[in-house]
C-alpha cells in the first residue's frame, strides 16, 4: 500500500465544531455496495436494523484528561493523561508540554497545590509515567481537568457530557468512542423493542488512535496498544446474532482482538488493514475519519476502496466530519471494491 491510498482532501468547513442536537438527528450515510448509498439519520436505525441484530458498543467513559498546571519555576505545563497504569488511578502514562526540561521527581501544581509528580519517560520515549498526588486521584482529576477535545475542535462545549456516550461506564479514556455519541436512551429503547439487542465491550481510547500515519507504506505504521475487555457472554451473543453491528472502530477492534487472540481482556496491538480476515463484525457504524489514519485503514479493510466513493458523496452532500460529525453505516458483506 501507499500513503496516498488512505489520503483524501477534507474541506475544513466540513469539520464539525459542535455536536448536533438531539444526538440522533445526525445524518447517516448508508452503504449501498456497488449501488449508490442512501441518506438517512441516526434515528432511522430503528427502520434499518433488523430483528436479531446485535448492537455492540464501547462503554468506556472519557476522563477530563487535560490538566493545566504550573512548574515550581513558575512556568506553565500541560499534562494530557493517556491511560491509567494502576487500578487506583494514581499512576498514568501522560504527554507533557514542555517536556524537554522536566526532571524526574519534579512536582507540578494547581493553584499552589502539588498535583503531579513526574516519573521516568515511558518506553516509547515521548510520554512520561506520572503520579497524581492526592488521596482520591480520580476526584482530583475531575476537579482540576478539562475535556481533551481533539485539536481540530476549536470551540469549547458547554456541557462536558456531550463528549460522553449515554451508556458510558468506567472513566478511563482520553478520547470518546465518537460513533456512540449519536445514540439517545430513547433510540436504544426503540431498537430493543424492534428486536435489536445490545452488548457492551470496553476499549480504552488513547489519543494515539487518531495519530496520523506518516510511513509511505502505511503497513509499516506502528499502532500503539490499547486495553480492552470483552465478556464471554458478548462473544456468545455475537455467535448467535443475525448480524453483529459494531458501533465505532474501537468496539470493532475490541471484538476482533478477542476473536483473533482468544483472550477476553488485555492489551491489543491488532492492526487491521486490507486482507484482514474478519471474524465477528458484519456491519460497522462509524464517523468520517481524518485522512491518513489507522482508522481509515480499518474502513478500507472493511469495505475496500469504495470508501472513496462514499466519502466523496459525503463531501458533495456536505455531511459533517470527524468527532462531532455525522456517521456512516457500512456492510462488509456487500460486494467489496477492488
């Protein structure tokens, strides 16, 4: 493969800056295989999905992971928490700016109170191990931090819950599983009444998920590992479902990791690219992704090169792109473009 295989021109005007209200009013581009796609809204999933389908969601919750702190020298420092390294939320892997002058053992403060202690650099070299200096680390993060919205979203959001799914559970992630932002409680109830069941998995979303692919051969990209959890009951439900409908690339990666490695929880470095043998997921609901990302590689692996035609249609029809944007519904059993 070449980098140009997952590149396209994204008009900046189509990058959604705010979430749409209500959540399920987002537009939905429905894959038609070799035929043209159809245009719907997320609320229309009640008519699109079928009795016997299983909807699988990633129920991870986003932490207010961006901490604006002060060094003992008086300079500013920004800590971006990526993933908890201990169950008690004391130790984290984090990005810190500025990183060059930081010393092991240095404290960063918030209104004069020490909040973070700098540890050693992590193996990757661009992140640090840090400790939260509080008896209740998660409460300290919640009170001191802000939501880590992606850098292409320039506006703040009034309600931080709009960067959470309605079914979010345990706070671990540095970014939202954004395809799930479109669901409302009412829509989920209506789907269940239709005969569509719902199952939950967890994949802790790190910011490296969205890191651009820079290698000229995308297959040489190094994808970072993420923590996942899939219950045996979920895999059993997938086996008996009419179709497995994964909400987002993160739910997809969790399910396929469990099936590929035979391990229900742990860390995954599964890198899904064209030629991957799909084991669980039949239908994928996903947002429109940035060019040159591993997320787009996964979409390419799922439906082949026809993603280009779908994206071009979305651009022409002025769909909203990226985290707060619209969504598409893809079926890998439709004929795949070569």
